[in-house]
C-alpha cells in the first residue's frame, strides 16, 4: 500500500509527497510535530500538518533568509533568530566567523529536540558556543532588548497558531527598537500566489511598512511550499538591499552556496507586476 503526505494548499488544490515511512509523531504544548522519510524530498518536518522544511529544498530557504542580509550588512555581529528551531538559519549564520552571538528564540523545545534527533543536517549548529537558545515566545522576548542586534531574522511558522503574534504591529515595532541604527529585519513573508496567502502577505507588508522607514520584499522558489513562489521581507532603518552593497566583499569570503549568489541577490528584488501591485496597495502614498 502506498503512503502519501498531502497538504491542502487551497480548498481546491492539494500537494502530495509519497512517503516511505513516518519517523516521528508527537504533540507538544504548542503543535503537532511529524517527521517523514520520502523518496523524492528526503526527510521532511511538518507542524500541525503544514510543511516546514524538506531535506531536498531547505537550502533555498535558509540560504536566502541568511546570506541576503549578511551580504548587505557584513559587519553584523549580534543576531536574533525568532522561530527557526530546526537550526537551518543558524547553520548558515555560523558560516560567518565575524558573527559574535546568535540568540535563537524558539517557543517549542520539542521542535529542537526532534530536529536534533531526525534532521541533523539542519540542527547540527545548535550546540555551537556562539548560539544561545531561549525557549520563549518571540513576541514576549522582543519587548525587552533596545539597540541590541544588528540583524533580526524572523523564521516563523504561518500567521496562525503559536506564530500569530509574530505578524503583529507590536512585534514589528519592538523588532525596530531591538535593532541598532543600521540594523536589518528579515522575515518569512508568505506567498503572493493563492488568494488567501496573498491577503495574509499584504496585511503583513502593511504592518511592516508602518514600522520601518524602509521595506522591500524579495522572492525565492521553494518547490515544497504552496505555489512554490515565496517571499521574504527586508526592512531596515537605513540600509538598502542592493544599492551601494559591496557584492565583491561577500564573494571574497569564499562561502560556497547552492542557491544564493550575488547576481541572484540583486535579481530577487525585481518583482512581478502583480506582486508589486499587491504591495503598493498598502504602501503609504508619497
Ligand atoms: N525554517 C523553516 C522553514 O524552512 O520554513 C520554518 C520554520 S521553523 C520550523 C518555525 C518555528 O517557529 C517553529 O519551530 C515554531 O515552533 C516556531 N514558532 C512559532 N511561533 C513562535 C513564537 N511565537 N515564538 C518563537 N518561535 C515560534
């Protein structure tokens, strides 16, 4: 008998992956956690039945959420990651010897434990001495720090369940305060493609543009996510994501990547017209 994992992407669209077997299933205080083994995508993690990452395409997500801001702000030393208990974002950050401290704020300790056991390819860096893990709600955590971080990466679940607070004005306002004067916030910005996702992404953009003087969105292709067309938000106090960026400096670091490169970095900020329109509809008119 065949065993398939199916995620409902819209009421009329489903996405399925054939599964060899289930490696783990458990219920934490916050969500249901499952890990599967599949022939095409390798191991993959779902939370409450929603795809979080697969071994086959997680490099795209984690490289693009990390190397874009690190190329723009190569002096970034103190980093806050909110969510991201699988460790993929931390793994990419640890490739920069210049980074001094990474605070990882993950609400659910069980996600970290499960990833350490079943997804060592992403979780391997979580025990690094530069990493401090805080098992806390990111919404609460960012109420305290002021002028403390060079980069905040919001590597969250979707805007419902435990992740809901990470999509609020209060949260973005506190991220702004927690950042230094040349700091950057990157957030997973959902998808512009299906109507309901596009609506959530637009609301998020509306809140962010009111919290930061500069906000843009960039795109990536993630085959296991709804529609495959995914966005990240880039918000800052003064830095621009392409203009004036020293791309040669990033290249000189010799970091070997599979998806990210500096040409793609610049190109990722060029958006299709329909996405620009969704964003412009909620941007303040000058
Ligand atoms: N890196 C993954 C990917 O490739 O899409 C995605 C996300 S990661 C597993 C999302 C994490 O955010 C989950 O482990 C979840 O427990 C965590 N999370 C959700 N809400 C949170 C909150 N309010 N504070 C901190 N972490 C939260």
